[in-house]
C-alpha cells in the first residue's frame, strides 16, 4: 500500500470557534439577524424567522410542538442553549441521547438539537419509517471534521499493513457514520466519553493495539485510565506519510491516537486551575476528558458530561466546584444548584459555536414545516454504511 501525503487542512469550524466568545455573562439568544453578525456560516431560512425575538419564537415552537404531539420527539444535548433545552423531551449526553433515539419507536420525527454526527447516529439507531431532523444543517463538530472519512480509511489500510491483525479500530461518537462503519466492518467499536474506558478494555480483550479516532486527548486520557503508559501511545498525524511515525514506533505503540482535538475543551489550562485554587482553597475541579492530559492531571476529577452533571448535583450544599466543559451546561448547572458555588474554569464565555447554531428560529422553522407536512434538514445515512455503523454502535450500547 503506497503511503499517502496530505495537504494540511484545518476545518472551517475550528476557525469559527471563537465567534461567540465574550466576557459578559449573558447566554440569552438574540434575534437571529443580530447573531448572524458573528460572521460564521449559517443556514439560510425564510426571512420571517430572522428578526423574531425569543419571546415571539417560544410560543410558536410550543404551538407547533403541541400540534405535532407524539409524532415528534425533541432530543437536546446538554451543550444546547437554554432557549432550546426548555423544549427538549429528553436531554442528555451523546450516549444517553443515542440510547433514547433507539427507544423512540413511536415518533415519526426525531428532531435532534445537537450536532450532525449525533443526528446521523440517531438515524442509524432509529426505525426505518422514522425521520431525523437537524434544525440547522451547519451544526457540525470541528473535532469530527478533523477526521475526514477518506483520511481515516487510508490510515486504517496503512496501519493494518504495518501491524497485521490485532489492531482494533475504536471511534469516538464524534465522527462520521462512514468511520463508524469502518469500525463495524473491522471488528471495532464506537465509544462516548461515558464508556470510553470500558470500550478500551473491550478492545484490548480482542486485540493488542487500538487505533483511536478522532480525539487524541480523550484517547490519551482513557489509555492512562486503563493502564497504558504514555510512551506506548503514538499520535497519527494525517498530514504526514505514515502518520509521521516510523514502522518501529507503530509496532511499539499500544494506542495510536488520531491527531484531532476539541476547540472548546482545549481552551482549559493548568494556569486557570492554579488561579481557581488560589481564589477558592476548598474548590473541587472537574473537567471533561477531551481536555489535555496536563489539565486532567491538575484537576480533581474528570469524566463525561453525565459524570459532571452527577458530580455537581450530588455534591453537598456549600460545595465550590469549578468545571472545565461547555459553558451552556456549566451555566445551567450553576442555576440549578444555587446552594453551591458552580462556575466555569475559563473566565471568557465561549460556547461551542456549532452547538450554538441551533438557534430557536431554526427550531421554530423545522417544526412549522413538519406541521405543514414538509421535512426540512433530514439527516440520512445510506443503508450499507448504516448496516456496519450499527454493528459498531450496538457493540457500544452493550458495553457499559
Ligand atoms: P458527550 O459524549 O459527553 O456528550 O460529549 C459530546 C461532545 O461533543 C463533547 O464535546
Ligand atoms: Fe465538537 Fe467540541 Fe463542540 Fe463537542 S464541544 S460538539 S467535540 S466542537
């Protein structure tokens, strides 16, 4: 197999991530026309929705939801704005929502307020007559965009040629359906941040090495959790021949980490942790495992979005908790736990810009269209891809 040399391409979504960063406290939605000034790519929608204020959009969403009744179920990821979460029938992290999508046997429409890879997963796990709708089709994920399918398939071929059998592909939920299918086809599996350690153990029961895509930080932090030393993990750079690794480095590695990251979680730093410890000597710091290794080491705890929710809700009154994850979730936890001091590690407010693209105007638009019998922004996965991706996802749903 000839080695492939690639042109470095940084996803546009990565550049757009600071678009909504600000220093004031408000996360409240403005009319879409004002938010468009943030200068990122938005999906076009009918003009009438552009100038609508949230107080006009809310009753409109409520009315459409009522008309649709049980025919539509709205799923909301924890990182969605409050203006969206208030309409969600179920909220959760990507693991819980994928379980929920699989259970929604009676709804005709699954309106997924989250990002594109989550909607694809819902389409794979839902029934054949159900349709999945993503309110803003430009709601992607910059980390998932760092692993284009073709690059991942080439990497798999190149690595298999060096390693032979015994390499298990594991992909984080945040990846294309085609990468999930590659895992299903080759004895691999999907994971989320909730079950990554259990999935690594599952993989090491079946092979000697893991190829982990696309988040190097979650992969490294999970490798450490299951006892793989740091010097037995290597980073695969998709822009370099053979990932920038020698054959002997590949042979020595037990975990090969795709060189991807989350622009939201890599903003957290060890210096921010030192600063909150100086200001609040009794603080507990809890971070998401998409943060860098140094940040996870400096924190008191790390875990999935659901783990963070549990940690805060179960903490005794008076606790002081600094959190390293997406700001919409941190702000919701702070409001729901007024007997505790809960705040974000980063003093600058930086929502995930792709999750943020699900503005209430889009939710109103797609629901109004469903009421009128038209399906806008349906997300579908072709049968062949879905068949193999489902294998990898069903393996995941069985590993807790
Ligand atoms: P969870 O798996 O914790 O839901 O995370 C999804 C995600 O996109 C985190 O950045
Ligand atoms: Fe993707 Fe990071 Fe946003 Fe999660 S928080 S959707 S990983 S960019």
